[in-house]
C-alpha cells in the first residue's frame, strides 16, 4: 500500500518517457526498478495477510488429497484423472485469492490516486497480477510434485505438468485482473467474477491437462504447450490494459 502513496518518488526518466509518448513496454524496460518496487510492495502486503496465502493453498491440497482417498488405490484411474484434478484445484485456488486484488485499494481511495498519478494505470495493475502469481500460482507449482505423486504422476510427465502450470497459472492471475476490475464496485462480486473469468480460462484448463495426458501416453505435447505460451503472451500484453480501462470506467 505504501508504494501507491509515494508517487513523488517515481523516477524522472519514467515521467520523461511518458512525455515523449514512448510505448508501454519501453517504459517497463527503462524503469524496471519502479515495477519491481511495486511488486515487492504488493508481495509484502500479501505476506502480512497470511490467510490470503494459506487459505488457497489449503483448499488446493484438500481438493487434490481427497480424490485419492475417495477413489481408492487404483493407480491407473488416478493417473488418468490426476492432471485434470490438479488443474481444476489450481484454477479454483487462484480464483479464491484473487477477489481482494483491488478491493482494499478501492475502499481506501488508492485507485483514484493511481488514476491521477503520472504512471499509466496498467503498470500497477501488472504489478498486482505478478504479485498474485508469486503468492498463489508459484506455490502451487512448487507443491505440484507432491500432489502429483499422490496421483501416480512421475518421471517426464511430472516435468510436463510443472511446465504447463508454469505457463497456465500466470494466465489465471492476468485474466483475473479483468474480472476483479469489472466487479470492484460490487460489495460481494465473487460469484460474478467467477462467471466472467471461468469461460476465458477454460481453454487453459483443457490444453494444460491434455498436455500432461499426452506426455503420459508418449505423444507430442509441443502444440498444446505452444498454445498455452501464445495465450500467455497475448494476455500479458492485453490484460493489464483491459483491467486498467475497467478500473477507469468503474471510477467514473
């Protein structure tokens, strides 16, 4: 939160880049320290609210652990449905922690300060998305070898699972910024956020779990991973801009 209240410390080079109408990505490259400071501030704020990290991870582990207990020791069945279960648990855990991405800043009036600052609004939006991934998506990837063993997934298939999650979980955070920005005015907009976000994330779920299934059967996975990478590049460029536009509309 402190980062939003210290706009006077923005480097002069960023203000100059804005005055010269440089592209957004040029601004990020030239003033990477500013973006890093915003990300560090968001991560620090999230770590102070430990429930924002532990609750989604607890949900993630509970969902994955309950399936082997309910289906019994049938390794073939667990290996077949395991990738889908892990992906669904990861997706839902990410959505649980995404609701407060803009909520506190909206209630405190920080969003208005962000709109009036010399920094384009999409830059702090991108910082929030990256911070959300670092505290939600990255822990899920770190825990994936453990939950994969419960599902009988190992060897090369495990590496494919981790790679697919590495491409897919940032998409959840980036797309989530749009849903949260659109419903930030609603006091309880979690249900509406889910309705808005899940259809966009369905292809990520399909291609992510399918890539693991193909790897388990010894088939080519490059097409599915390439589609995930292409989707990630697309939302990395478009989602922060779309979310910042939604925030401006909500503030007016």
